[in-house]
C-alpha cells in the first residue's frame, strides 16, 4: 500500500464487490481513482465516498443513476448547511451590535 | 437490555410477511439512512433501530425466537433447555410462561446490546462478514475568539482516549473538522471511523466577527474628533496607532486592511478590521466651558 492509498483489488476483496462497481462509480464521476505504475488506487477520502455509495447501494437498493442523483442532492444539502452556518454567524454578529 | 418492539419500529403487524418486512425496512431506511441525513444524530439513531428490527425480523429463526420470548429472545436456546428440563419434572401441560410481556412499548433510545455486539456498536450493517469502516465519533470543542485567532494544539478526551489536535487559525463557529481514523475500530478488520469535531466559538465582548472581518467600536473625545489626532487601538494581534482626521463624524468607520481574522487554511491571509469611531461628548461643563461653546455656536 502506498501512503494513504489502498489498491482497488484490496477494496474489492474486503468489500466483496466487483471491480466493475468501482469503475462505474468513476464513470459517473462519483469517485476518483489514482493510477500509479499501471495499478489503480483510492485515497482515504475516495475510499470513504466509495463506502458511502456501497452502503446506499446495499442498504437501499439504489442503482448508479440513483446514486448520482443522491450525490448531487447531498452536495446541495452540504452547501446549504454551510450557508446556514455562515448566515447564523452573521445574524449573531448583528444581534451582538444591536 | 431494554425490550424493543421491532414490529412497532417498522410499523408492522405481528403477522407481517417477509416481503412486508423488506418493504417496510426499505421505506424507513430511505428516510432515515445516515448517509442521506448528514449531521443528523436523530436520524442516525432511528436508522440503527430500523436496522436492528430488520436484522431480527427478516431472519426467520431470530424472528421465531423473538416472537416466542420477546425481550429474552437472545437467550432462547438456554430458555428452551430449561423448559425441557422443567417438563421432565412437571406435567406435560405446563408450558413456558415467562417472557410474555410482549406488548410493552418501545422505550429505549439506543440500539440494543445484541445489535452492538453484532456490529461493533453502530454502523447498521448487514450480517454478512464483510469489513466496514468503524463508526464515526462526534465531539464539541469550546473555543473563545482569541483561541480561534491562532493555530494551536489542544487535547480533548474522546471515548476515554486523549486526542491531541491541531486547530488551524480561522475556524468558524459551528464548523466541523474531520480527523480521519480517530473513530471507532473497523468492523471485521475494516478501517477505523473518523472523528468529527465541531467548534463552538463564544462571542467576545470587544471584537465582533463577521466572516473573516472583525468589527470594533472605539471612543474618541469631541476635541480630537473636531481637531484631529491619534489614538492607540488594541487589535487581535497587537496595538496600532491610528490617525484621526480633522472633523471626524460620529460612527465614521475606518477599514484596516489585513488586520481582521485569519482566513482558514490560507497562510498569511487575513480579513479586515473595521473601527467605528464613537464620538464622546463632554459632560459636566463648567461655566467657562459653556461660554466657549456658546461663542462657538454663534460664530
């Protein structure tokens, strides 16, 4: 294993998944793999993403198109949560000065 | 261990079919799945309950034991052995009469010991023995504004362990950072979970933060406001001497570029500091001073 990288073969063995699943996720732009010396690797952030999609796929029977839509909506949700946080802090500033 | 009514959790009747259970589980899991409800601990707890209920009710053997013994279902084999032993000494009609308090409502908030032992305390995985990342931990850390101004280290206790973390300058109130690998150990040799730390930054009586900018109010006496002068002002990184131009009006705001809050993870980049001048009028004037002001007002 390289620094903070795990080979996709190891991931497939650990999670008992086909390599096609990882390739499909990458085709949909949901994860990004790294190629080093003709081997394909995942870094820890991408591994977390992969495991999230694996859970959603397994627990909720969501197909790749569904995962793509979920990923998009989760990004929007995250952006909105960050915006709410920023607006709350701004509101707090105005409460303090008034 | 608290008794948990798995049928109630999945909103099912006692005679629900395997298909009904599967459908009910999927329906509720879609709503409460932790990956679809980030930062929602309530949904996470609910999902654990749903998962546990599904694990038991979707397995015919476990369901049978659960239906028969209720809260004691995990000890079904021991209870059956005892029952058999008892029958040897009693009449054949004396059936099992323990553990029949089946209609009791669900009261426990946490998932049961059974679930915990099976899945290592949390993720809500299926019963197959595949390795999975451990549960993520969440912790809150209280900081004051001055703490958040500089990059510094702090030690905090998480699940009995001391974790020393580096807090980058410029963290925002409510912001979360992830420490990879500091969560619960992985399940079946999976990687450990992550630790999420939420920063709660308390307000400062003098410095008001808005994003990366800092706002302060400074008093200036009437004479300096009219005639001009200088004042030494305390900022978050030391004192600065500010020039007050002649005829400075009340509430005039001065912007000091780069004297505000450090921008998170952007080295040597800072917001601005805004200084609002509050002109303080003189009080308790003596007769001579009043006369001078009257002269001024007529000039």
